[in-house]
C-alpha cells in the first residue's frame, strides 16, 4: 500500500552500481560537498551509449507530477528527469554533491536573512519559450498554496519571511515579501530566520520554474512544463508515463544530468515479485527494464554469478527505529530495554536482509554528512539478540522489575504480529511486563501519532529520512520541544538547553556544523530514546540490457539521470 | 410490455443506489485512514489535517454522501484554496491518491477489462460449444468420455493456479501488457494473448458441459427426428438444426457470465499485469480511495444489473410463454 517509499539506502562501494559485486555492501560515509563552480556538461558516465528506451516498473504508483506537490521519492526521482531547479545534486562516486543548476548555489547576507541567487540565461522550456527569473519566483509563491498542493514540503512556511501568513497566488495574490526578482537574472529570498541549508532545499521540485500564464493549477500535473532532459509524451495517471527527449534542453548548461536514452517508459501496477523476476530473466523487452521495488527476499538465491550484475545497490538516507518515551520511561529502564532488545531476530522476522538494510547504531545514517561511526553505546549496536539476564539485573538494581511496557502494533497482518510476539518474548525474559496493544492497519497511524496515548514506546515516526543530506533536516525536526507538538518527536524530549544547542549548530555554516551534529548524535543516543533498527539501503533489479546503474543516495532510488541502454 | 420494462429499469436504478449507499456506509463504519495513507511516514498532525480538509473528509459523512449523489446527477464544484474545479455530471469525484477525475481512471481501465473478458469469451464460447457439440454427437464414445473427462480435470484446478503457472512458465507466449487497440491492434492482441488463452481455456471446460447437455436435449427433440427421417444428413441435422436450438440457454449463460467477469477480472489483471477495473478497485481498496471505490462499485453494479435486465427482456421476446406479470 505504500504511497510512501520510505527510501532505501544502500551501501555501496566506490562504484555504487549494478554489478557492485558481492552481497550486501556496507554503507560508506558521505562527504559533504558543494561544488559551487560546477558547470555543464555533466561528466560522462564511463561506457554510456546513446539510444534505446528504458522501461521502469514498480508496483506502487507515484501520486502526482505537479512539481509543487511532489513529496515522495519516486516522483521526486522521476522529477529530476523533467525539472531543473535552482540547485541540484550531482551524484559523484555514490555521494551527493550540490551543484548550480538554474542558478548558482546562492550567497547569504551577513545576517543570513537574505539569499541572492543568480540565474543562468538562455534556459528554455520544452516548448522553446525562455525560462525567466519571474517564473522561479512564481513557483516559490505557488508553493505557499498549501491547501491546494497539500503534499509538498512546508519548510518555506517556517523559514521564509511571512511564510506563515502568505497563502499563495490563488488566495493571497502575487505580492509576497519573501521573494523578489531583480533584473533578468537575480532571485532574492528573504527569510524570517537563518536557514543555512536553503541551497539544499532549493533542489526540491517545487522550486522548478513555472510560467504564471501556463499554470493550469490542479491540471498542471497532467503535463508539467519540462526544463530537464526529458518531457512528457503520454501520461495515463496511475498506469504509465512515457518520456521523450526534450529538444530544448542544453547539456552545456547542466552539470548534473545526461540524456542517453531516447525515451523512458514508466509502468506501474503489477506484482513486485513478478516484475523483479521478469527483469532478472531479461527476456525480450525485459532486458532493458529496471524495477525499483525493494528486492524481494525470495529472489536472493538467484542473484549469483552473472546475475549479480543485475543488482543495483546504493545508499539511502533513512534510519528506522523504535522510540522510547523519555517522559514516561526512566533512563535506567530505557538502558535495560536496549540491553534486552532482540536485534537479530527482530531484523529477520521483519523480513529484512543485508541487501535492503544495514544494522543501525546511530541517528544519522552514514549517507548523511554529519554521520560519524562512533563505537556503539552499550545495547545500541543494532546487532545481537540481547542479554535478558543482564537486563533483568539492571531492572532489579533500579527497583523496576516487572516494569510495564506498552506499544501499538498492527494486529491484522501475520508479519507485524510475529514482530510483536518476538519483542514480547525477549522483553518478558528480561523481566519486563510487555503489553502491546493490537489495532487495525487503518487505526495504527492515528494511535501511534498520539503522544498522549496510554503507551510508553513505539510511537511515530518509526523512522526518518532526510529531506536533504544534512543534520539540519534531522535534529531540529525530531529533538526539539516543538517536535512534540509537531507530532514528529523521537523520545518526546523537552529540554530548552537542548533546543538552544540544536539551534546554535543549525545556525553554523555547513562545514562547521557537521562535526557538531556528529557529537550531538552520540549525545542523544546516550539518552537511550531510540532503539536503532536499521538504515535502509537501495537494492533493486535491472535487466541485462542496461548499463551499470548507480543509486541516488538522496532519494534511495536508482539514478535515472545516468542510466543508459547497453545493447 | 413497456410498463414491465419501466418497472425493471426503476428497480435496477434502486439496486445501484443501494449498492452505492452501502459501500459509502461501510467505508465510514470500517476503520479507514485515507488521509493517513497520503500523508505517509513523515506525517504530522497539521499535514494530516490539511489533507483531510482538502479531501472534504472533515465534513460529516451524510453531507459527503449527499454531495456525491448530487454530483452524479447534476455535477458539482470542488473548491480548494481559491481554486474551483467544476466536475460535470455524472461526477464521480477525484481520486484521493492521484487527484485525477474518477471518470478518467475508469475510462482508462474499462477498455482493458472489456478486452480481456471479450477476448476470453470468444475463446471459451467457441471452444466450449464446439467440443460440447462433438461430445454430444459422439455421445457415449471414447471421444465423448475424453472430452468430458478433460473438462472436469480443467475445472478442478483453481483458476488462479492455472493463471500463475501460465504467467510464470509459459514464456513462449508474447509478454502480457496492454496496448490500446487503435494505436496498434497487433500489439493489443499479442499483449492480451496469454490472458485470453488462460481465461478462455479454463472457462471452456464449463461451456463444454453446458453445450453438451443442451445439445443432447436438442438432438432428442421431435423436429430433429423429423429432419433425420426426411433424409437430411447427420452433419446438417446437428449443426443446422441442433446447434441453433441448443445455443439459446448457452448464450443466456454467456451473457450473465460476461457481466460477472467484467466485475471479477481481478485475478487475471493482477497476475498478467493488466491495468483494468479489477486492479483499479484493488488499489483503491488498499489505499482507502473512496471516490474510486464508489466509481468501481457504480460501474460494476450498473453492468450486472443491466445485463440481468437485458437477458430478462430478451427472454420475453424469445419465449412468449414467459409471464410478464
């Protein structure tokens, strides 16, 4: 049922590609990179050939291609073929490097409340009309029409000047103080508070230019104007999308994209396992097909010999956890929970394997700058099956033997029932009194998002994926006091000193903030507010007729921009 | 006669309305979470509330039902944040997850399902009637026993097992997929061939038995004996006189079967990756996409009720002995 592809991260070595060779490769640590001087054309992919049609399949359908409304990783990644944005990520050796795209990477003012972006000239839409800086400004204004485009991200509402009151061009008119243009090439963004990660945020599709005269509002999603290497040819919502080359895309202006294939043919629906098997068999047109559903465990025995070259691996930006409510569970008990946690059996019962997930021991996944592989804290290594005897001793020492633990779980599927049972057994053996509460799939979301519910662990979010590769899209969101009211808190922390510490780090330039995020990561893990389960990885299957495909770690998806037909 | 038809039409419409209301009620009685599905894993209460409001899920269910019914008859306007969309009648609303008009999604899916079912029907009707006729003509011979035995064997294997086996292992067949007929008739046919053969040959077993029984009865009629006694060849007796009479009940079953299969092509569509009405409704069910669910219920109930009505009306013309009262 997932509209939400919660990102897969996959580890990969230097090649970070299909044919990465052996089994599950460890995630490599990302380096933060901004290449402000990058220019088009993008560096050629070794061995890439032009021509052919790439077929892309998946079971789940992207919900929209309106750039203002794009939120999930599938439409985001496909959007990179269509939409150029002020800045973009160039994936180099498996790591994301921020590069100029339509504009430079931006220049902040001294007080960091004004950012100036210079736009390239001569960029055209698919219909040959010129892209104007006013179109960039209009797209930003359009993103404030959040009651029309409910899915899109909302950081602009928090950080942009008057972002909390402006309602977009349809209701609020075109006068908006948060964005202005000067001359034919200057875009100025005014902020309500410093936002050092703004250039990273500007990679989102909602910042792609839209001419006001061609804004068909809720129909725009059926044929958005392309500025990227591909454009819409035919679209059947929910079923298929054909993209063909955009004749008005100039590679010399684009440092992040290629236009190798003649066309992309997206097909959605159908059973994921069957689609993966078809790609693995590579008969006929399946040879030039890639399926981006998560690799099914049943196919792993087939991935041997030459078939290993059909496995596309890559990084993702998600960490999956079980959180512990610090308001309700004392620290000593939280430590005992971690000591007792059955990481290995939990991982296996959940159907995970080393291709699609890597055991976690930190908050930030390794693909996000700011990650540091410090020695795991006791009980938080993400591995092993727990030490019930030791956990019991810890409870006894704290005078908390028989401590009640409760969480909500989905009692309608065998998988989630088994996971719950495994945890109950392990926690009981450690001297806890676990009382999980079974609810239906439909009720689970409501129950787990209620921080006043009568449970003390397992509330949502049960994981987090970066909006952009920076600690700035993690710690301020999940660990400040406002996070509880926002319904996006890990551990339900409410500590003014911690709030200030996070704000201070977030206000630093990117290169200064990274080591501080790493230190903060370790400090927060030391509070034992989350049980780290795993980092998502990318592991998908492609046909034998495609070239070595790399992963996009910012989305946990195959990097369509570098794909080519090899046969 | 006219009065009879009008009464039946009114009854059919009321059945469709009851089906819609029941589906609507079930959606709100059962635990569903359409806004949550759209909100995704990084959901927060504000975003969830925004999504609910955009889908009008914050309105009372009765009001939502009333607006839906109004839309079917006279159309309705949807207003979000200063943007007004007019949805002309019969307005079935917009998909919660895709934001597309439900009528568009149904129009996309309907040709796929119709293509699957009609193609399969041609095969199972032709093969079934032919083999049933042969079996009846050579009744009590080894050929008859073989035909009956084979049909029984085929009937005893669950349909989805056969379909899965074909989909996974019959790689000599063209790859299944839907291509619009008017774009490329050859691709349309080759993409549906696997589904047609599976649907056709598994259902042919039933039609073999229907046809055989009906043929045996027809060949025992007085007019057939008369034809034989007049010296007409056995071949002509069977295929010109016997088959025509035997076909009437079989065609009746065919009509009802087609209606049933149009609303139950889910297995075939899922297994062969064909984006028809069945897959559309399954996805809508999984994602709590109420407008699409109601749209598929509406289409399905209209098809079933219409086919039943058509068969009843045609029967009154075929057999005047059928009472109309």
